[in-house]
C-alpha cells in the first residue's frame, strides 16, 4: 500500500519511521471523518470468523451524555486491503455513551459476541454474533439495571464452561456480577457472589485473572479513588476480600496482570504505583516460589522515561525472547511507550518504541493485524486533541516464532464419573496479553485406558478468560467397562495465531468409586451386594439382599481379585493370599443386611484399591453361598 507523509508536527516529533518498533500508519483508521468519535475502549477480535483480527471500538465521551455510534473496522490487510468501516452494517445503529467493549463466546456457539459498558445511567449492551460478524442487540438477556461503568471483567467464574461478566460501578462503587445460563442469558448474582465486599472509590478498569494459582478466576479492580482491590474466588463464583495483600497505589486508571517474570504466577504492572503520582510500577507476586500469596511493590523495576498521566497498559513480546514487554498508552507527552522486559520483571524504556506522536490515548489493543507475524498496536483516542484513533504496525518488531506455553495444567487426581465429562483447566501464556486476552487456541488430547484397550480422543478447549482454558472430556467411543481404576491420560496442545504450537506434559486421572463385579462363570447364587459411597473421610455402604435368612456371614477385604469357581455354588472373587481384613455379620429374617464401613479421613488413602466379597452360611444346608464381588477405588 502507499503511505501518505505525516503532518509537519508529527514529522518533527518522530525519528525516521523505520527506526521505530511500532510505526504510525497515517490515515489507516477509517471512520475518523468528518469528525472522529471519542474512543474510550478498543479491542482486537475476529468478528466474522475469517481468521484475522478486526477492530471494535467503544465510543463515548467522559463527562458527557452525548451518544456515539459504536464502531467495527473489518480487517482486509491479510488479503492486500485495509481496515474498512462496517459499523452500522455489523452493529446496526448502536448509539450510546460507550466506555468499554469486550468479546467472548457468550452463547457457546463458537463465535465472538460483544458486550459494551455504558458510562451514563443505562444498562450495558449485549450483542450476539450470527457467526458471520453481524450482531443483534439483545437487551432482554441482561438484567435491566443501569450500571455507569468504566470496566468489564469477562470469564467463567463458576466453572460451568460459560462466560460470566462483572462491571465496575461508578454509581455505588460496588461491582456487579452477572452469571451466564449458558445461552447468554445473565442473572445478577452480586448479592451472593460479591456479598459483603467493600465498595471501590471511583472504580475504573476491572479484570478476571487467576492470582492465586488455583485455576479459577479472581477479580481485580483498579480504582482512581483509593487502593486497588483483590477479591479471591472460591471456585464456585463466590468471592472474598483480599485487597489488603496489594500494595498502596494511589490513584490509578489501569492495572495489567500477567506473568512478567516467567515463574508461573501472575504479576502486575501498575499505572500510578506510587500514591499521589503518575509513576508506572511493577508488582511481583511472591506465590512462586514462596508458597504464600503476597505482593512486593518494585517501582524501581520500571526504568527510563516515566511519571506521566497515562491510561492503558498492555503486554506484548515484541522482541520474541519469551517474556512480556509492556506498552503504555499515554494521555499526553511524550508518546506511547514501550518497555523492554529483561525476563525477571525489570522493564527498561525503549526510546525507539513508537513513532513520536503526542495524543490522548485512552485504550490500546495489541495483536498481529496485518498477518506478517509481528505484533501491531491500535490506540483509541479521546479527552483532548482531534480524537483520531491510530494504527501502529510492528514493522521492526520480531516475527513471533515461539509457541504458547502451558504454564499450569490442572492435576485432576480422580473423578467418580464413569462416562465423563472429565474436566480440567490449563493456564496458557503467549506473546500477547491484554486484559486477559491472549489470542491462543487449545486442544485437550486424552487417552482412556480401558480394560478393552486404549482409546484416544481430543476436544477443543474453551477460552474461559484470564489466560485459562477449560476442557470437558468424554468417552470418545469404543472404550468399554470404564469404571473404578480406569486411568485417563491427558495433555494440552496450544496454538497461537501465527501457527506456533506446543504440547504440555501429560497428567493422569483415575476413575474412582465403587462397582459390583461378578464371575465369568454363570451366577449360581442369589446373593446381591450393592455398594455406595467410597470416599476418603466418608463411608462405604454395602447393601445385601437375597441371602439365606437369619444366617451368619463374613465380609472379606483383599488387595487383589480372582475368579475361582466354588463347589457347589458361586465363585471366589477375591484373592485369599492378599487378605487384609474381615468382618462378621448376620443377615436379617428377610435375608438382607446393611454394613457401613467408615473410611478414615487420611489423604494418603486416596486411590487405594480394595476388593470385597461376602459369604453367607445357609444353616439349613450348611452350604456357604457367595455374593458378587465389590471393587473400591477410594475417591479423595
């Protein structure tokens, strides 16, 4: 494409374009004339499913009730085109005072839907994608509640595989939590999920991210009128206040969370770390290797040009060295800024990071827009100046050749389900991290090691926000007799938008619980033993029926199984050479019995396997009759 020369002012500010990592593309953003809208939020998302990233903007002026049309710019760069303004064609007439926009698959149909927060006293807007990038406004899917909000957190907080939402709330300071039914119909769960949590002072941005490495999404709020807040999730979408763990930060508009030092836990990069200043700063999470969730403020870890009034932070590995560098969207002088990470969370200002343009950036989107394998940057403009959004191509950034990393694979020790779904989560990081978005896809690969063979399967993982992906594995077909003791080996293959791919290590889960089993020989007894329970700290209950009436019996415990016919009836289904214990009992006048065996609450007993069988003496014939066997694999 041909480039126009920038204005004299821009030319005087900027070194030669090729010297910049991210070079301004003058006039590349459509929809800016005759007057550019006031852009509060911007994201990269593939709206029409063609494999490239498009641009969506939330438009609405701070302190004003003037509505703007929200915008969608379709990306034709990879096919030799440019960005094309298709806002009305894609969104319809959506004229609101927008403050932020997020994208996620809210109705579980495989495409990306949109949610806009609104700065005035109106309810947020939910727009569902028809799969081709045409959106339908669905006001009935959200509670009819006005939430003047600057931020939206998006992710699955209750581990049901659908995407939930939270909104910062300027009116009351109490964030609102909306849980998804699975079909993009939301219920206000603030009174339960956020019960008793403190209000924020002028809340700004918010995000769901796994701060404590338990593979559920916690809530972090950035506040302009006080310290940031941290609410930890119990795994079921109920949050508790742990804000006291965070360092004091004064007045902040943005905090970005990601693994900045590659140690496996989530750190923070603060805008305005020091109280009463505009200084950016790094906050290290000490969970790894200390084992305790604490944070250390390290303002000296951000060196070089600093201390300006800024609004946005995003992460990108611009030099392809495996760690995340920081981009700061500046509200004023000197320009957008790039900070190089040394891999240990020390960030140094890169003077040649951006073409030197002084403008009022309110938000930043990062990703490969033109398909050259290098990260690009879009900046949303407002508050002052001409409000002209800008596109910077990463012309001298490094091509992304590094595969994503599964930094944490949930170790699911056991499951009582014999049919699935067997669920696990994985934390995956890559060279882009922006408000929980990584642009990574993942597949769970697994093998069911059943008695009749090994049966492989695979399933696409759901991106559930904050860099977490969730797999729901089921029997791929063919695996018979899945029961206690069956093992399932599973791993993750993660792929980024450049096609870089890598597999994780393999973990194994074991199907636990109880099952009755019988002889391969014809059943020659009417005694039936039905087991229930079988968890550590619980009970194992054996319910017997069909035995000789009012007769003595004995229950044997063995560490092994056999199948040896007995004369004249039944079969021995436990290994007598591996007997561990026995228990005497008597049947009732109806030939039944219930035996309750308490299991000690010792975690070391998890997945222990034992085989049981009952024998009853028929006092009329003095024949010993055998019941079916019972296999127990203790659940944790």
